[in-house]
C-alpha cells in the first residue's frame, strides 16, 4: 500500500529536484523517471557531469522535496 502511494506522489513530482534515502544510499538530483517498481534519479555534480541511479521503490526509506 505504501509503495503505490509513494509511487503516485513521486510521479506527480517527476522533473523536480529531491533527495532520496534508503538503507545504503543517499542521493540528491532530478527525478527523471517513475516506473511501477523503480525510479531514476539523475545526480548532477556541476556542468555536464551526471550519474543516473535506478532505485527500487520498495527500498526507499525517505524522500525530501525542497520547497
């Protein structure tokens, strides 16, 4: 139940900057894609340097969306 609610909320926030935390990962970036079982976060460290992370929805412990 929680995973579907989280997935729906993240789908509304697609394209925004946010921070995702889970057991062994914490990353800040642009939420690029929301699928049924994972999300894609694009981390940017400056000019044209980026890394994409595929994060399973079931493993997300918290999400921070700045105002």
